[in-house]
C-alpha cells in the first residue's frame, strides 16, 4: 500500500511538471503579444519593446519557462529602478493588469473557491446520493419519479440560469437574503455561511442531478447482487444492509467521479462565482481571459490542473482503501 | 457541468462588449455600439428632453452622514493612480472624493458645472501673454491624508510620472508630454538620472514651495483646464509605490481610501486631515462610500428598480441596460430617481476630402441618409439625439445649435429629392468630376467598426444612398484597430466618436480637424479652405477671453457643418436610476455623471 | 422424528407482473421437509425451483410480486409473520447457500467479518472474543486452513471452492434447522463439487440439520439426498424417494432428465443428450400439461394432455402428475429404459 501511494505521488509530480510546461508553452504560443498587452491605449512600439525586455518576453520560451520555475522556487523581481516590484517565492508572475503578484491573487482567491466548493460538494453529495438511494429503494413509486424528475430538471437547466434566478428570487424579489458578498470564515462564520447558501444550493441543485442518477442506478444494480441477497438471508436488518452492503458498493464508482468533479470545482466554479460575485479562482480566471492577463491565466490554469492531478492521485489512493480488490494492483 | 461552462464563455464575451464602451473619454462608441431593443417601436411616447432626476438631483432633506453604495459589474476600479485615470466616470468619482488638482470644475447642476474654479491653487492660474508660461499658487492648509502639506514638489513629482510609460502604462492622458517643455529623453522619475531630473524641473518649475510654473512648448490658452485633469494632481514621492500606487493612492480630498479589496469592495471614509476651509469645491455629506464590484449585470438594474434596504442609498457605476429602460421610463413612478442625459460623446462620419472633394456630394450624402432608421437600428432614441454639429451640448459654454443644410429633414428621415438635386448639380460641376465618378461608379469605401448593429446600419446607408445614385463599399474593421486603420489607410467615409477631455472645444475641433491634432483622419488639409481654417483655429486656441473663445468655436463648428467636413451623427445619451434616499445626484456636465463626493442621503 | 414436519409447504404460488404479462413462476407447489432430512428439488432453469427456495425465506421482493399459499416452519406460517419476525428466523432457523460463491460474498469486508456478522445478527449480546472463537471454529469446520490467519483475508483472496466453504460456514454459524442450498456446486470445478457436496453431507450428519438441495443436476441428487421433488414449468411433476426415481421414474420429464444423465455416463463428456425442445416460457405456458410440447408420449390433439393440467397423484411409492395411464406409462418407460 505504501509503495502504491509513493508511486502515485511521484507520478503526480511528474505529471504536474509536464502540465506546467505545456500550459506555459501553449499560452506563450497564443497570437496575442504579452508585451503589447502590458501597454496602455497610447502605446508606442518603443514602450512595448521596453516592457518585453523588462518582463523577459524577449527570451526563448524554454528559458522563460526556466525563469518561471525559478521564480516559483526563489521568488522574482519585475521591473527596473525604483518602480521594481518583488514577488516572494513561490512567485507565479506579476499581473500588470491588477498590479499584484499572481501568487497573492491566487492565495486570496483560493479560500473563496474552497469555501464554495466544499460546501457545495457536501450539499450536492447529500442531495444527490440521498435522492438517488431514495429513488432506488422506492423504485417505480412517486418518490422515484420526483427524484428522477428533479434530476432531469437539474441537468437541463444551465447553472447560469439557476444562479441568476436564485439571486433574483432570494435577494431582490423576495429579499430574505442579502446579495452575496463573501466574508472570510474566520472573520464572521455566520456571514460566511449566509453569503454562500445560494451558491452552494445552486451548485448542489445543478450538480446533484448526475449523482441522483448514478446513485439510483448503482444502488439498483447492487441490490440485485447475490451478496446483498445473502446478507438478507443471513438476517441482516434491511437498513444495515442498505448502508453496509448496498451503499458501500454503490459509492465506490461514485467516489471516483466525485473526486474529479470536486477537483474541477476547486479549479474554479466559474459561473457560480461570477453570478454570485465571489472573488474565487474561477472569477479570477475568467477576468484574466477578459483582460488578456497572461500571467494570471497561466497561474489559474496551473492551479486547476494541479487540483485535477492531485484529485486523481487522491482518488486512486482512496480507491485502494475503499476497494480491497485493487490494493494489490 | 462542462456544458454550462462552455456556455459561459459566450455570456462573458457578451458582457465584454458592453464593458468596452463604459467610460473612457476617448473611445469609439462606434465600434462597440451595442444592439439594444428599440424604444421607439414600443408604442410609448418618450420625451427626449434630458431628465435631470427630480428630487434625487436636489439636496432636499439631506442629513449629514451615511453610507453610499456604488453598484458596479466591473471586477475592480480600472485605475486609482491619478496619472493613470482617464475615464469620465473615474475622473468625476475620484476627483470629487479623493484626488484634488490645481483647478476643478464647479460642482453644480447644469451649465454652471462647466465653469472652472480654483482648487488646490488660489486662483485658476496666470498665463503669460503668449500663453506659454502658466503660474499657479498653492493655497494654505492643503494636506495629504497623513497630514503632510501638499507642496509644489508633490505636484511636480506627480506630473513627472506621466513620462514613466513603463509604470503608468500610458493609461492616463498625455497632455503633459505634448505640452510641457521637457526634454524628449526624460524617462520618468523611477529611472531618471539627476541631470534628467534637473532638466525636467526646468519645464515644471517650483519657484517656491507654493508656486508652480509650467513652461510650455506651445501656446495653450486654456492650460488651466488641462491641469484640472487628475494627471496633473499631486503625488508624494515618499508614498509612491510605482505600479501598485494605483491600488492605494494618497488622498488629498475629503475622502480617503480605507480598504480596497479588488473584486469585492472599495471603501472610502472621511479624511480627517481635510478641511472644508481649504477646499472651495467639494461639500461632502457622506461618512462612507462603498464601491461594490463584480455584481452580475442582470442583477444591478433589478436591485435598483426594487429599491430595498441599502440599495435605497445606492447609485450604479454604469448606466441602465436597454431592457430596463422601458420599465424605468414609462410613467412617473421612477421620475424622482431616474436621469437621462448626454454622456459627452458625439458620433460623426468623417468625409475624406482628398477623394470626396465636392461639397454638393457631401451635402447630398447627408440629406440622403435615413438617420432615423439608423438610430432605430442601433437602439432608438435612448441612444442619442441627432447632432447638429461636433460640440456636445454638455460643453455648454461652446455649444450652439448649428444651422443645418437646407433640405435636411429635422425628423432624421431621408430627403431623397433634395439629395438628387444636389447630385445633379455635382454632375454638371467640372470640379466635382472625380468625386462624382468615384461616388457613382467606383463606390465610396465606408470604414466602420465591425459589430452586429453596424451590419444593419451599413445596409441602411447603402439603401439610402443607392436612391440618389451613390454606391457604398462596406469596410468593417475590428473595433480595437479602428483608429489605427483610419490613420494608416483612410476610407472615403469613416465612422468615429469623440468626447471632450476638458470643458473647452479646444479638445474637440483641433484634435478632430487639424493635421497632427491626434484624431484628424479626413485629409482635410487637401481642401483649399484648410489654411484659412487653421488660422482661425489657432486664433481661438490662444484666445484668453473665454467668452470670446467660445463664440469663435461656435463659428468654427458652424463652418465645419456648412462645409460638411464630417457628418454629425448623434449626441449620445445614457440613463441612470438612483436609490430613493440619494440626493445631489445630478449630471455633472464635464463628466456626464455625478459628483459622487457631493452626494448626500435623505433620512 | 416427529409427525409434524419441520417445513410444510402448501399450495405455494409465486407470480410476478412483468411488462409482458404475469409470470407464474411457482404454481401450487406443496411438499414437506422433516427434521434432519435431505430433500432435493431438481429441474431445469426456469422450472421455479430457485423461486421456491427464495419464497421459503421470503426473499423474493419487488412491488410486482405476489405470493400465496402457506409455508409452515415448525407449524408457524411464515406468511403471517411481520418482516422483523421473518428476519429473526433468517439465518437462525433457515440458512441459505447460493449458487455463485464469487458474488455471494461481500467484496468489501474480510471473510471473518462476514461470518461474524452472521453470528452477531442473532447473538447481539455476544462479546468480541466469543464471536472470534465462533468464527475461527466455523471456518475450521468447513475446512478453511489456518482460519485464525485467513479470517482477515478478503473474498477475492480465496478460490471458488474456498469461498463456497466460507458461505457454508456462514450459513451454519447459527446451527439452523434447515439449510437451503441453491445450486451450491454449479459454479465450481468438478473436483471441487464433490468436496463441497461431501462437506454438506458431513455437516448434515454431524448437526442434524435438514437440507433442501436445489439443483439441475440429478447426479448431485443421487449422491446426496433421500427424497426428490422434480419441478417443471413452476409445478411439481414428480416426488419420490431417490431410489424409486432413479429405478422407476413415473413421469416422462423425469425420464428425460435421467436420459441426459445416463447418456453422459455412457458417451462421456460433450454429448449430453438433452430433452428435445426448450423449457416453456412461464408467461405463455401451453394449455394443459406444460410438458406436452416436449413429451414423446403425449396423447395427441384433443386429448387431456392438451386441455387440462395434470394433478399430482400417488403412483407407486411416490407421486406424479401425468395424464398417461399408469400401466401404459410403466410400459413405455420401461421400453425406453431398455
């Protein structure tokens, strides 16, 4: 098992390095000139060229990547003279659009995204798995139809629409909640939760749908397994049977998908963050796209990729714990 | 989830187009004109007089204190660094709250708001006879938020930052570099050598800590207007953080920035080092101003209409979206909270005098086009009022309704018959031969910003002109490349937009029609009357008597209309809705928005 | 032996409603199992034998199912009991062994845990060491080597035969009165099959547990059981002692089954002589005798075989459900036999 974890970690690190190189090279290959993007509306070629040298965009891409990696390890200083800015390690770049070190931007956005993600994830798993189990147990009855109907509606509604509707209903037309404005959990846990109720619910409603269906199908499938029948024949209580036998088995494949979904969410819940005005990684990324803010774009892409790689590794290890059959593999 | 994520790209793209026309003084409203629902086809009769906002524009029932909320869909302020601020909204917002300059506009509703008043200086400046040397004296008791006095050195240092192209990124206006007698190799204060700084301080001279003297390369009779731009504001060298200064500038006004949490809020609180006695311009009432960023665009209007809780003390950074206009402007329910007025822009179609060197044809084009149909195509009467010239009504001192060519229909519809008569006249005029051939046989190339609305607009142009025998060759250009394309390869006709940089038509007529003025694209210098025109413009530029100067601009505007060097389009308009407790929210003419610092709240 | 049988099944009917129609999986089945007895139920797949076995434990589930008739365990009608009362009898009074040991064990728990669970369910107050001892003992009893060590292993770490032993251990951990073994050897290798059958026999002898062995394999029946119930199309077609069934079958279907076994014996593997035709669809059972389409002795158009369902009646030492005249049947069957 230990060897399994070790091997998985090494693989993840190698993968991350490869992803970072690809990201860097890809974004550098974009037709937009990063140096020109740092320049204002009265820009001259002279200023562009000066900025190019200052930011190192005149160097070959691989060397730029080297400097980028060096910055992550050692920190980096941008610009000459009194106006120079220093970003301490791990420096992911400096955003001339936002006038801040990218690492600072990311580390400010991450808690927001994590808050959104964790809450939404818990809620959607409870909702998705709960309704899925209910639907499977009450197969063919009204509970099943309600849950399946919910799942169909959730899947067919775009997040943007649900989010906007939620805001309009609960903060404008029937103002039971304030318009969401993120507050740190340490600053004021009550305000934190209150601001996140709508985003959590929106994400949960939209994303739970898939899980309702997966869980329902998984449970129904496992219910027909011989070992479940044997459990019943042993005299095991139905409730115990459902949790210990059915859910345990049905959830193993769901864990894999949930892990990746969660990682994708950590990479930024773009739409939700935008509509609910949550300054998380997703919003940062989308604004970087709008502003053509290359350093931020590279960094947010890397963060998202890192989460996916990490989640993959974690899911693999978890899978090993969950299913004794894959441990040796 | 992936599916919806992809959908977002489209939505954000849509939002971008809207954001792009939000505010900068020099902007191409042309390329980015958004498609909005037509208000004229709705059946409601709408008034096109400006609406000033009723009670919300007065100070009725204002109580001292309170918090004003500014709702904004942008993720943050575009710039807070005085040398980098250029958008009209930011100039009025920050200029009335945090940043002071030597001179300012009077904060008052209507035309009164366009008069220049002394701010940090004791008066509006003294010019030498040739208007090449301008002297300002600083008043007593002016300080930064840390209590340190504002001296000549701070203004000198602030102005020098405009030259630091790599730090201030040329975000702000560049009049300093164009006007001031400073060596061309001056690199700005961050990297300048001692000699370079010494040379700079000859151009911007501190005669003593309270006296600043600007030495100009050329005569500028309204340089005292120029220094009202925040780019001529003070920055204490010790507090300069370079690129990061734009996140937290040092305040000299009645408010200071308490916190700026990008993507969330910018909170301004009262600056206790500021004294009313030292500031004849601003009269603050509020305790706090909270600028909320990143709100969903679709939500902002809904919140304003609902007018609940804190939103009763709210204003919006951007104007109402087209889909909200019908709700807000039908009936009187919102009359006390809504404003509809000019935002300072004029749109116009530049004629290339090298190719279309025939007045009869230029006039025929103006008469032939169905301006009403065009305005309907871009969104109807709310988008603007038909312009009679190039000076916006907001520039009240210089504005006069010009006399329009005979035969031009006042309702904006085409007068095809009159245009045909003019074309017949051109046909027989040997001086018009080449232009006539170009217009009727080859076709006139029409350069404009590419947009969905403009594909409709250009087809109206084509149909209108076809009726009088003129052919149009459509040439859509990427909006961001528009002005560069005009400069490098001007078409026969080009669609542009313009707003003033300060309250003087010197920032309209010379830049638009004088060679090297910055934005003159129509080869006007090929017109035989050009030398005479330049002479009159130069005379107006150096005229120190403002009233006299104004009448000169009015006459020049009339002359340009008569000669049809360009065809005026519309004076563009914007509509806003404020919360029910907001007072003093009137359109501050120079900026087309509120003087936020003077806003008060009713109980 | 007492007069009251351990298990008395009377007129058991189980039907399922499917989109294609109602399936009568079990139709008027009656039989007894006495304490300590080994009874075999034999039949092709779809004959209703597994459904019968599940019905005995009320394991058939689903909203579309209905069960009628009575199942008396020690004189108590299981049908009249609450779900909880039935649950308490499952695994304690009646235990079950399934066909496929590969899928019958929960892959996520160690085998020790699973055996322990079977014990704990009916001994909720048992302490850990006691449970552990029981687990080790029952694993040892079914021939799992090194049970102390192996109890921590997971099902996938055992061979098929070993897994079936574990299932048996689990079934016997509460010393049930009746063990229902539903095709316990079908999924196993031939050599292992014998071992498992031997194990079941041994345990039956040691503990006096009655065994209801369900199989399609007459060979297994011959080796293990005392009495045989032959099912076809959801009904019992013959019931008799093992000897009489093998020596003198009284139903054409039983004869067919024996034929397939014998041909295997004589001609070796591969040339299994199956009964011509295929088992009937339970939705569209033929009118009259369900076996008629495949019966080589059927009386032809318009006869009883085509119009009425034959009832089980005493023939010789056993019972049989066939319209053929008994003497005629014996003559025909003997002729084929010879």
